[in-house]
C-alpha cells in the first residue's frame, strides 16, 4: 500500500486539537512569572537574613571584646562584677526611707511624690 494514502502529508493535515502556542504563552505568563517572582523574593529574604545574622555576630563579638553584656547571662555577670554588697545595702536603705511613713507624711501635697501623677493647676 501507498503510505501517502494511509497518512495524509503534513501540508494537508489538519491541526489536532490541543494546546496552541497562545495557551502555552499564557500558562508561562500566569504560572512561570509569579513562580520566578516568588523565588526571587525568597532569595532576597534569605540573603537579607544572612546579612543581618552576620551583623549580629559581629556586634556580639565587638561587645565581648569590650567586656560588655550582650545577653541575659552576660548582663547578670556584668551586674554582679560591678555591684558590691555595700552598694546594694545603700540602695536598700534609700528604698526603705522612701517607703517609710515619715517620708510619705513629709511629701503630702507635693505633686508626683504624694502619689498623684498630675500636679494641681494653680489658681490665678
């Protein structure tokens, strides 16, 4: 048999139903472009995050070199190193004086110290 009789030539063949070039371009535009934008956004986010982490590490190293506190544990050690029992006792005496009834009576009528936050408006 003649093959041209069984299969028509490409010139006379009709287009088979399927996705055309316009459909593929639309799919590329509506799926590919947002996907690329999403990936770029994620890359930017992780790049900035990495840069920020490096800055924090550098700042911590700088504070460690200067023997300054940089977290809760180092703040506690810093405070204990700089605070003596004599200083603590002095501040406790001040606190006791401020909490005493004699001090409360002596500041009665004085704005802020008598427990009122607003100063009375003077009469003119």
